[in-house]
C-alpha cells in the first residue's frame, strides 16, 4: 500500500474508532502539503464508499484568532459531507467522538460554479444565500494540538460536524422580507457565542478573512491550484471568527449573529 492510502486509512480508522493517533509527520517527516491534500481526497473516498455525499467545503485558519490558537500560518480547506451536518437545536452526543471543539462561523450557499481567481463581487454574486453556522472540529491527533499544516490538511482540516441556522436566500425568498443584502455589510456582523447563557466568544465577522466573502475568494484559488472548481450547491463554511471552545456534557451552545439570527446545539 502506498503512503497516501496508508495515511488515509489510518486517519479514517482513528475517526471510526474515536481514537487519538500520533500525528502523521512523526511517521512521514517529509509529508508535503500537496500529499496532505491527496490524503484528504482519499479519506473522502473512503467515506463516500460508505455512502456519504460531499455537500460542501470548509475554510480553516482564516482568522488571526484561529491561526494563533493552532500556531499555524495559512488558510486551508476541508470537505463537508452530508453525514457531518447536524440539525439546528439538536443534541450532540460526545460518545463516539474524540475531543470535539465548537466554533462560530458564517456559511454561504454557492449558487453557481466558481473557478480560479475571482473578485469579492464575483464571489458574492455566485452565492445564493448566507447563514449563521457553528463548526464542530474533532482532530484525530493526540491532544488536538501542535500539528503542522500537512498534518491538519491530511486530517480533512479537523472537520467533524457542522450546524446551520436559517439560510437567508438572496433572491426569490419572499418570506424573508427582512433580509436585504444591499443593506447588510457581511464584514460587520456581530457574532456572539454563548454557553448556557454566558458569552464565551465574541467577534465581528471581519475577523474571518477581513470579510467572510473573502474566504470564498481564497477557497476558489486554493481549489484552482489543484485543478478543481467550487461547485454550485455547495455549502461553504468561511472559517471561525474566534478560538474554538471544548465541548462538555450539559452545555447549551448558541451563536447569535446580527441580521442572520441564531443557531444552537446541546451537548449530551
Ligand atoms: C483546523 C481547522 C480550522 C477554522 O475555522 O479556522 C478551522 C483546526 O483548528 O484544527 O476549521
Ligand atoms: Mg472551522
């Protein structure tokens, strides 16, 4: 078995068995970022063999807060599948997870294919909607810390689960009369994440890539460098605005975002 397949299957087993593993670069010290994305691709193939469908992509390390928390320098992406999506307001069970953390995000729905270098305006024009969102990360590596960029990319950028609030469609949704993109600055939304009613993380949405729409611009470029397109219909998580918070039993976690509303999960 070659290194790419072996690494992907080791990571996949760690996830399925909810077991921490040694980081890949201890075993493969020369692991490149390109190879790491190939390992990520193989990991997604293993999930698709089990019936999972790719429904989106997530950007990671798009905020200074996250780059500092993880001590890593540049934005990365990962893949989201249908089985990673959990329902708003539902109970998230810690059983079967390794050491999950949750973080406040903004999600976009991509309305038409995007490829290569695009402007902010082109990226926004390709979106059909936006929502408040939270991502639940669950690194497969021991201690959820001190890994390198290739380690985290190979591990699908720590993706585990995500939850979306109400999707505000930019066009054709007459029931959502309050939402008017021309009156909203997506870079100036107040985001506040509460645990059991107490604010634990707070930021303005410009913490994400200077403007969360810029995460889509970055994602399109990252995909293009690998010969890929950002497909219409994708859900895109723009990256966390603040550091992630460790999930503990009994927590009721709610993110509120101005103009977008709130989204919550309970930890069981
Ligand atoms: C890497 C993934 C980072 C974000 O939103 O910045 C990420 C990690 O923190 O393990 O999802
Ligand atoms: Mg994230």
